[in-house]
């Protein structure tokens, strides 16, 4: 996933040192936040010709009116805007203004719902010309 630009891992030396390794590092047993789940799914579906030959969605710029409770730095708000435009509402989402519990744990149920919506949005449509 790192080679395809989907995940980047931890880059701060203190976090990696606490796990007995050096930066950059991946700590696969760390809990994944709900906002991270959506970012990973969106990045996996976004076209990135310089990294991989496949991809389905065009990256969209962050909508400043959407997900106002998610920091505007980095690409997470852009990832969320892209996911919303292509896959539909975030599981558990009542309105586009905020992300439901972004720092909460990405439970199995949430991951499955989010993945299903992404796959159904693309593979649920006949794209044969």
C-alpha cells in the first residue's frame, strides 16, 4: 500500500522509537481511526497514473463546507470529499457538514460498510460500452 501511495506510515521518530524501530514505520496493531479508514479507501480508488495503472475516481479538492470537524491540513478532507462524491454518504453520516466521530475506532462493521459502498459505487454499474 505504501508503494501505491495509499498509506504512508508514521514519520515521527518518537512514535517509531516507542515501538523499537526507526522512522518511517508501520504499526499494524495500532487502532485505526474512522477518518483513516475512509482516507485509505478513497486513496485506493483514486487514479494515480504515476503510481499504478489502475484507479477509478478523480481526486477532488476538499469542500470547505464539508467535514468541518476534520483538520484541513493534509489530504484527509480531500479524501472524504472524493469518497462522498463517488461512494455516497459515510456510514452513520446524518449531514455532510461534519464527519461522525472521526477519531473513533474504525470497527469491523464500519470498515465493511465503507468498503461495500465504495465497491458498489464502482462495480454496481455496468461500464461496458
